[in-house]
């Protein structure tokens, strides 16, 4: 079935029997990660604040609801973190605010969620569980507008929005706690992730989610500025695989790695593929001013360092990934479109 996690099965198997905490585990990537881990026999705890408009929903964990412990708590609550941190061997930090537009409208809120929560988690580990391995989901947004392509980890970081600034700060927190306090940390800079369980309700969490929602509702897709921007896209199974491999790689400690895909697609190509799958038309519309101000242009990442260290390579091309995504939401759309 299209909702089955397949790409990460071999990587997840190395977590069998181990205690794993997934923060933000009722959200998009976190729930897919938790499902892969639980199916492999890991003892999974999910921590999620279920803040409104952040994409968390209990249905995301429906396939494993009897095999996972769910804690509803805010990571800024030190007592709640202390309660779940002890004994965890791996901690995957997927909680966060990911909307670039929202970060510009509410910078203080973004600071709270993307910086204070990180420090809260790191401090809890320093005090109560120094042996846990922490894997942070960061973003390619830390680079800002590329000066060259593909973008490697040596590219200058110059975020164009508040979200990127705070995500970069979070990476530095993790590296600092590795150097100074000896915590085992690694950060992965995710690019455009899509797939089953992605948030389709809000229109500010990524272009693929916006297009998929409109396609499922039979609405014309709106392409800003002709859709000439080229991007790399990662299907969620491949992202889960990368997170799992990084968490078990000794030599990844204290480092930051890009994800990516070998081929870049224009946004026009993206909507054309969606049109072939769903029959949905598209139209060109002017760039909204608020989006144009933080538009980065072409971007695709160089993931050679992660590939060399762990063997990770994305396995799912855009057309296949979109077919699986559409099939999932056609089956479970009532859980994701009407909320």
C-alpha cells in the first residue's frame, strides 16, 4: 500500500529493541520516522505539543498506535522533558516551526519554538542523559540565496528569513553542546520534503503541499512567476532513511550534512507531473510581494558528504513519489483535507 514505509526498513532494523524518542512525532516527518522505527521493533516514545496549525494529528500514527507511547507536552516545559529524556538512546528532533512566511510575521514566536526548545532539549540531555544520540532536522534555508550550485556544506550561510536564522542558531547550539559538553549530535539540512502525512491544511509549509492540496480538491494550480525556479525534492521515506543512518554513524558526531536529490526540477515541471497524475491544470500568476521578498531562486544541494559517510542516496524520483503521495491522500483525504 502507498502508506507503507519501505525505503528506511533496512536502516530502521539497526534500532530494534532500542529506546528512541521522536519529538514532533505527530507531525509529518516525525510520524513517518516513528512508524519506521516501531515497525522495526524499536521502543518508540513520541513527544508533541500539538500546537494549532503545525500539522500534528494523532491519525498520523494510526498504523502503530498500539506500539508507541505518546506524550503531549511542550518542549519548553523542562519538567516534561526531564520525564521522557531518561533512558532514551536516540533522540530525533523533528519539532519546530517550518513556515518561512510565519517566521517573518511572528519572529518572537519562531524564536521560542525554534531556539528556546532546542536549548531546553540540549540542557535536559546535559543534565539527565548525556549518552543519548541527538539528530536534528535542520533546513537548506540556512544558506539563503545560492552563490553557486550545487550547494555544499562549505557554502556561506546567509538566511533570507527569520526561520533560517533560527534554524542556523539551532545548529550552532548542537555543535556547541557537542564540543563543550560532549553530547553526541548531528544535524541534517533537509530540502523540499514531501509525501504521505504532510500537512495539507496550511498554505505556508512548502510548495508541494500547496499543490497537492489544490490538485486533490480539483483546483487550478497557481504557479508564481512562471515556475522557472529549480529545486531538489526528497520523498519522505528517503529523509527517514537519512535520519536513521546519521543516528547510527559514529563519524557523524558534531557535524552537519546536506540532503538532496541528483536531479533538480523546475516548479513548472513539478506541476506538469502532478497534472499527469491528477489531471489538474495550472496557471501563471504574479509573485506575491511577501513571498518574493524571501524567494531564494534556484537551489539544489550537494549531498556527497553524507553519501560517502553513510551510503545514503535518495531512492524515489519525483514522479514516483508524487504518485505514492496522491494515492495516500486519495485514500485518507478525509483526515487531512477537511480539518
